[in-house]
C-alpha cells in the first residue's frame, strides 16, 4: 500500500469515527428532546425501529438489493439484534431509573475497555501498550467531561447491585461489536445488515407493544415530530456507519466512537440545551482526540480492511 493510499485510509477511518460519534450524540439529544416533550420511551423505540426498517426497505426496493437469507445469516441478524439492541435496551430500561445519569453514562463509557478485553481474549487484538494507553486516556477524558458537566448535580445514594447490573450494558454492547467484527456474513453489506436488524427489532417491539397495549399510545408521537424524525435519521445513519467501521476496521476501533459521542454531546448540550462548557471539558476533549490518534497510529490491526471488505455498502 502506497503512502498516499495509507493516508487516505487513515483519513476515511477518522472521518467515519467522527461521523458516528456525531450521529450518536444527535440521536441522544433528540431522545432527550422527545422525553422532555412527554413521549414515552417505548413509543420512541417502536417508532424509531419502524422508521428505520421502512427507510432501509424502500432503499433496498429501489436498489433491488435485499439482505441475503440463509440459516447462518439469519442467525447473525438475530443474535446481533439481540445483543446490540433488545437485551441492552431492556437492561437500560430496568437499571436507568435507579442510577444517576452521571454514574450510568460513565459505566457505559467502559465499553471500549470491555471490547478490547473480549477482542484480546479471542485473539482479535494483541495485548500491547499502545492500545491500552489509548483506551485509558479516552476513558479518562470521557469521565472528566461527564464529571465537569454534572458536578453541580446533587449526590444520590446508589445501590451496589444496580451498579453491578449496569455494567451488563457496556458488556452486551462490547460482545455484540466483537461478534459482528468476527462473524460478518461474506455476502452482506452494512445496509443489508442494518435493514435485517431493523426489521427484527421492529417485529419484536411491535409484538411486545401489542401484548402490553402500548401500541395504543402511538398518537403521542405528534408531541414532537421533529425530534422523532431526528431519532430515526440519526439512528439509521449511525447503524450503517457503525456496521461499516466494525466490518472494515475492527471492534475496538469503532468503540472509540463512544468517547467521541460524549464530546459532541457536551457541545450540543451547550448549544441546544444551554449546558455549561468549560476549559476542563475542552481539555478532556483534546485527551479523547489524542486517544484516537494513538490507537489509530499504533494500536489498530493491520489487514482488517483487505480481509473483510467483500461487499461495498
């Protein structure tokens, strides 16, 4: 690979990671806006899953490119949908009300640590100083930002069991990311996988909503239509970018978008919701940027792109 080609690859990797962090933070901001408008979480889930599934189905119809269907691929779609959405969302819903936002977000920010450890255990990553330093530096920056923007909040007593249960969320996300990176179907594009996952999640959400009677609350979407559409757009695009990075550059690298999203969330919060933005937050953001640079330069796996990039998308 020439020096120019290498630079182009590094630039694409960085651009995709920044885009994913931005999309995740926009989605979370839209979810917050929908919640402030009085839209229940289960309605947000059903509507977003329906919107994403509909968007990708129309896209597939226009391109005449439907997800490949066979037994192993269906298993991949189902398991990744379970590990990547249904299971962590159910756990978030159960644990979230019992933890301060700061504590919960810090726990979720441990996803890159879990991802690296799981990848190393199954031989997807080599245990070297550079990636460990990069992940720890990024985590320190994320915790600093979260501490800075929430230090005026009142302290709340937290049960140890709820904290322990909360660590299941980043662990599930990490397992899903490693699973996708190591078991990607050879004839599926990121758009194919995103469509299949969205259809499975929507079917599961619709079944659960019908059984519980939650589908009767669909008119509540009208309380904040722009926020709901932003959730669909942000989540749909983020899903494709996440899958593309995971397939081409590996599980640990895509997990750094978790740190990037915290930076963007702080910036969006300052502009959109009037949150504080201090020199401490900006300094921590620079630490997160440094962590990405270190991992990209010294910690990434070589040959991931050429071995996994089988289908454009």
